[in-house]
C-alpha cells in the first residue's frame, strides 16, 4: 500500500472514545488519525474510561491510539485534553502542561475572529449532579449492552444480514432520551449566546450534530463531536469552516484499516509457519519440545 498524503486540518475535536471498554472502536479511530495532520487536536472528554478501567482489559489497539497521539505531539501538534465524567480523575490535574500537551476542564479559542467555547458537557447532566452512582451503573450496563450487540451482529453476519446498534435504537426510540438530548443542546446554546460565543462545542451525549440555534437574545452554532463507539465521528475545522467527519463515509480510512488487518493476518501466518518449521526440526533431531 502506497503512503497516502495526510489531510491537513486546523482543528480536530474528538470525544467519547472510552479507551479500556469493550465498545471502544480503537482500530477505526487509529485508522482515521493516520489519515490526518491537525495543527490542534482537542480531546473533549471520556477518552480513557477510568470509571470502567480494568487492568485485565486494555488491548494493544487501545494503547496504539495513545502512542499515535503522543507521536502527533512530537510532530508539533498541540493537544488539549478536556476532562469528562468518565475521566474526571484527571480534573485534579487541571492546568498541567508538558510541551504541546495540556489538561483543561474547558477551552475558549478564537477562530478567524469568532469565539468557540469547548467543554465536555457532563455539567448539564442531572444524573451526574445528583446520582453519580446511577450514572456509573449505567456505564456498566452500556458496556454489557455493547457486548450483547457484538454477539448479535456476529450471528447476523452469519446469515448475511446488516449490523444493528441496540443502544442507538433504544436512545432514538425512548422519548425521555430524545427530550434530554434536545434540552442539553438548548441549554448549552442559551449559555453560549448569553456569553457571546459564536460556537459551543460539546461531547458527552454521543449524538453528532452541527446546527445553528437561535433564541430571543441571539444565535450560536451548536456542535457535538459524537463518539467512537457507535457513530465514529469527529469535528474538523479548516478553511474557516466546521464539518462533521463520519468514518462510515471515509473510504481512505477504511482502506487503511483493511490494510492493517491484512498485515496482522500475514504476520500471524508467518509466525505459524515458523512454529511449524521449528516443530519439524525438533522431530528430526528427536528433541522433546520444551514446556511453556
């Protein structure tokens, strides 16, 4: 595969990756990151899921995402880590800076004479404010739902059927969930208008969106970067414009992922061949294979 030219971007906003959970789509995220060259990368909360962190489950693909972000730092990309509820433990390190890397609770930036207010969004979540234990329990249930969903999709693929997202279907069909999302967007936008912010950028609710919201005091552009569990989306800013990136529409990133899979398969095949030759040599010289 020929080395592809990376897309140069001014800003990229990613949120709700949930590294360390079964639902995290780290391989797809890594494929996407390898196709872009951002001047500024904003990690808008819930990147590492500290709530559900388990030292027995942190695959290589998840670690590869962290390594790649570190490599971006060495290439001059500024990286802002804005804390969310699932990585709230990092809030005690607010203001920490090391080279191009900085940990914050919120970020205000100027974009071509316009102001953008960026924060995770959990501050508007009533469950987070009053019943954190319930939110954490919900996180566990969500992870279990993802596991069940994975099994169902495996069965579905055997019968040649398409993939199904149970959690997305539930969120889109439950009226209270739809109402919560609408309220979240309106509250964030009202505060942004009150403070004369041209853009308000959030994560948290896993609902990618770009839309202008207006009230009797003015208007703002509400943006949500979505997530890397179900929607596989991010926000990109270049040429004085925001756009919503969708992995499902990115053929280059998907091609990159397929290439990585083939490389891994070939590597495993090579390893199997080496083991076979080694076993045959042991037989030839009548040597017993050492126990592992």
